[in-house]
C-alpha cells in the first residue's frame, strides 16, 4: 500500500489504532466513493474492531486512487438507501 509522508508522519502518530489491513480493505471494496474538488478521492468502508463494534472508516487517497493520504472513523457517514 502506497502512502504519503503526511500519512506516515501525522496520521499514524495521531491515530495509532488504525490498522493497515482495514485501510486496504476499504481501498479494495468501498461502500461509497466521491471526488473532492482538489482531485483527492474519498472512500468509505465498514470495519470491525477487536471489541466487536463496527465502524465506518473514511480513507482519502491522492488523485491516483491508491496512495493513502488520510484515514479516520466517520460518524457522520449516511449510507445511501436503495
């Protein structure tokens, strides 16, 4: 998995609970995807923590769609209804 320097130096330091396999899973199979005005791509996916609780993880990539720039739990995500 490719990452930015910001991700390695800031995101992981601030959020040491993030697991790289969660991020990889969101990159492979996301619930939703959108492009930001700056070209970066937002992806949302469901992950399960060790405590058994499920959370929505937002992963932000560069415009290439594969280099991870940021990742965090997103409490405001609303899944589109079919």
